[in-house]
C-alpha cells in the first residue's frame, strides 16, 4: 500500500470536474471552506467548461485530471461534483508519475471509478467523501466536513452509530473497498474491477429502481464478490424508486437477503453516500468493523 502524504497548512488541493459540469457560483462556498482550513486551492484549466451535461469534452476533462495528477505543487485532488463521466476518461490517464508520488483523490458517487482503479491497479488509498459542490449550503453536515479535514491531515477517525434491524453481529478487519453500487456493477470485468476477497465492502446508491438493486446484488453474488468478505457496510440507499407493480422489498431487505447465507458482519445505514451526513471513508485503507447488539464501531 502506497499511502499519500497527509496535508499540512499551506498544502494545495486541486479541483477537477471529471464528470458533470459546474459553475463558479456552485463551487465558491467549498473553495472558501478549504481555504479556511489553511489549504491553497488550484482550479483545473477547464473546470468550468461545458459540453452537454459534461464539464467539457472527454479530452478537456482528461487533460485537467492528468495535469493535476502530475503537478508536483498539488498535494490532493478533489472532484467538483459527481454525475457521470469518469468511466469515459479513466483509461486515457497515465498513472506512472502518480503511482511514484501518490496524492489523495477525494470524492464519491461517480468517483467510485477512481477509488476502485487506484486500489486494484496501484494499491493507493483514496478518500470517499463529499465533493466541492456539496460543501455549500445545507448539502453536507458540519461534522462530515470537519471529519474530512481531519482525515486529510492524518487524524484517525472512529465512528459509532446506532444498530439497525438488518445488521448482523460480528467483528473483523480488512481493507475497505467499494463505493457506489451502480458503478461497481458497471466496472465488472474492466481494469478497474476490484478483488474483494478478505476485504470489507462498502456500498451506497441513489435514485435506482428496487429491482435494479436486486439485479446488481445478484451480479455481485454470482461473480464471487460476496464470497470471503470480512464485512459489509451499507451506506445511504437514497430515493429508491419502484414500478407500478411493487417489487415488494426495501433496498435494505434486498441486500440483507442477498448476503443471508454468509457469516461476515453486516452494518446497514452507515452515514455515508448520497445523504447530508456523508461521513468520509478511507478507501483502500485498513479498517475494523464491530457490529454489536446495540451499536456499531
């Protein structure tokens, strides 16, 4: 594992938009917040470009990400926002310099592509956390933002949350992998597809039909992604949709049923994902998971 250097006062965070387009007004609060933490902020050249829903062409977004990855003055890279687009550029990027001198890459949702690729190909940890777009207004809790600052500066994070009826008791530790369930499904069979054996898998999703959740969980099961896990953490399964003829189960029930035959600990309703209280997670880092009778650590 190649752990990037943690940030110190004066470190520079680069902002790139590898997926959906953004405006300066949408990012201004987040930029001010990171500067208040004592960091410098550098914006990518094409950050505010636009091509349909994307923040510029594939070539522009690739060039922006490549420049920030190779820039020796940039200590971390945070995505402006999610959406869709990372899969279109990941194979065009050259990670040679980055792998020699890694830096933190931060984001969630569509940035699952980077989390999985960095882990599988280079064993470089990254941070699953809120993005610049969500730092303004009431899109993210102050506690989640403060924990992101702590994680970036090397402070160890510990979470304790209430139990859920869908949890399964147990205790284990392992490397944390995963991210957005739809992206995990989409990355199957690619160079960014991850080996989950012996690891703790994190999953979250947004705005999906319930039968899609079932289909994706069946794919994880049939492809062996659930075999040999050390644990499962499920974050927000937000704004789920249903058909005119109901599927008949919640997302939590679907996931619980899919992992029923296994014995690893299961933590449901962890505060991370497409929710306001989007707590940061160290993807590719070693974590411990203890699911008890009344609480989870």
